[in-house]
């Protein structure tokens, strides 16, 4: 018992010597990360599906034959099917991870197809605009291509910037909206 008390006393003495400013700075940084994890991040589709698969595994399978029997008889909530510990670990850890990876892959592929179709529509819209808009787009596209050739941009960054550029030029500009309204009102 005395050793424990002596240990606590020496620990308290060391705490007195700690740089409080540094400790406060570290605590503030840690709390910022904690808040960002708790409140600012919304789980993605792949995370949600992984949680759903994990919940399904937990409610369907168990590693205890007694729990499975009690659940089958309605005396207990939980998995109704008995599996070995190794199989349960694979189902409860491996299956949700595999599901999250597959879902992330599918979502990424679907979003890529959507973005490509959107960019095709935007390119068509820009091609129907005036010569000055088309020349601006061509100039900026040439700059992007030079940056890509100089390895300043990766291929995905190049495609992203190209899509954003076409999207920004394909929107109706405020001046065009204003002239459209003025023309309609003056007719």
C-alpha cells in the first residue's frame, strides 16, 4: 500500500513540473481532433453499409451455442445461428470491411460516370455559346494541357479541373440573366 502511495506522490510531483502551456496546447489540439471526428464528419455510404452489415452479423450469428439456442427460443435477443469463433471474426470484421470496400468502389464508379456525362453536357453547352466564351475556354484548356504535360497536374487533377472549368462556363452568367430579364420586360 505504501508503494502505491509513494508512486502517486512522485507522479503528483512530476505533474507539478509539467509545462502547462505545452499541455494546454496539446489538449486543445486533441479536443479539436475529437470534435472533428464526432461532429464534423458524416459517414460515407460505404461506412453506413459496413455498419449495417456488422449489425446484421451481430443479430444473426453468435459464437455461443447456448446463446443461439436461447435466441431461437425467444428467451434472449441476439444471433440465432452458432458459428465458430474464427468464422464469427471473419463475418464480423472481414465482411463489413469487404462490403465497405465494394460499396466505395461502386459509388466511385457511379460518380465517375455521372461526372463524365455532366462534362459532356457542359461541353455541348459551351460549344453553343459565343466565340469569345469558346476562345476563353480554349485558352484555359491549353493552359491546363501544358500543366499536365509539365507534370504539374496528375491525370485525375487534370480531369477534375477540366470538368470544373466547363461547368463554370456552361452556367448561365448573371449578366446573361439580367439581359434576358431586361429584354423580356422591354418587349
